[in-house]
């Protein structure tokens, strides 16, 4: 009987993107040699892909679809929603009285409905500018995007030492986060000094966290920049105000005593938490326009 592989317990975390870059490299090197672990990873990915396809292909009941479309469109008419829900409840009760099997189907569709609603939000996030995207967020997506913004602020308030400091090493984070990581971008226009960076797990996805210092009359100010794929990760809050800086649309505000700013450029998402005021934070994140 063969002994369990010493890396077997890390495979699920590897598929979830929860490992640090050094461990990821170790696992990938191991997978190139171990056929058993490689098959386990492929099997886990196949199962997850099958579940996603099943969820996406599941037809939503008309009443559920109406509720979610109303939420995504930002409908504020509470009376209309209440009336629709009341009609849907009466319809469910009638169907339940006719057939227990139908009642079971309705109950089993609830988790699929929630997953499909999130899929609709993800689909909407791939279309339109930042302001249109924010207006299409459903309640679940808004909560998730706010949580990620809170995580960014928390990481900025209690920063861990960077895992990499060489800009060449930081550019290699692209293979983990799925979008270009150009650490020198913000140094050009802002006079910031790059401290370093690391890869951060974000709700089963990954983002790059870069740390900078900016000189000021009061001494160095810290700036933390999160670089992510906006098709997979949404960052923001309904409390952030839109602002145009140069050719960039930036959403700015404050969270837990720090200024925050969020923008997108050429398919790359940037979220910032800093010790600067909101105006300088908006200017800082807009320097992404100058990237080569």
C-alpha cells in the first residue's frame, strides 16, 4: 500500500489560491513530478467546473429572476418588490399544495438561485464603466466588495513585511493574479518609493499588494495598492464618491480613518488605502494612466 504524499493536504488550498507564492512554486514543482497529485488537482478542478456549469445552466423561476433583476437594476420601489414577493409566495403555496415534488424542487432551487444571482453580478461587472458597474451590484456583491475594501484597510493599518522587494520579482506576480503588475508605475508621477509587495488571497482569488512610501512635510506617508483582476474581484463601497482625475474615473472616500480610492485601467483593477488625504490618494491612484 502506497504512502500518502506529503503535499496531498495542500492540494485543495492550492486550487483555492490560498497558499503563499513560495509554497505555490513548491507545489507546482511537485506536480510536475507526481502524477497522483497532478490527477487529484485536475479532478478537483473538473468537479468545480462542472458545478459552475450546472449552476449557470439552471433556469431560474420567473419570480426569483424578477427579484434579482430588480436588485441588480437598483430598483428602489419597495412596494413593487413587496407585491411581487407576495405573488411569488402565493404561487409557491399553490404549487406546494398540488405536488410535494414541486415543493421540494422549489426548496432545492434556493441555493442555485443565490449562486445564479452572483453569476449575474459577475457578468454585469464585465460590462460598462466603473459607475455603471457599481449601480448593478446586488446586495451580495456589495457586501463582498465592501469586505475586500475592509481587508485592504486592515492590511494597510497593520502591514506585514513584504515578501518581495525587487521590482522584477513583483512583476512576476502576474502569473498569480492574472493581470499585469507594474510596480514602477506609481513612482513616476508621485515621487513614491517602492517598499515591496506580496500576493494576497482574496475570497478564493488572488491579488497583489504593493507598499509605497511618499514624502511629506510631516514625514513619510504609507500607501498600500491592491492590484487585481476586476472580472474576478470587485472592490468598493456605496459610500465612495466618483471623481474624475485626468482621464481616470476614481471613486474615493474614507474607511476606518484612512483614505481609500478605487479605479480601473485597461482591464486592471487598483484599490488604494493610504495615510494621505483623499485628494492626494485620488491623484496617486490616477498615475496608473502613465504606465508604459
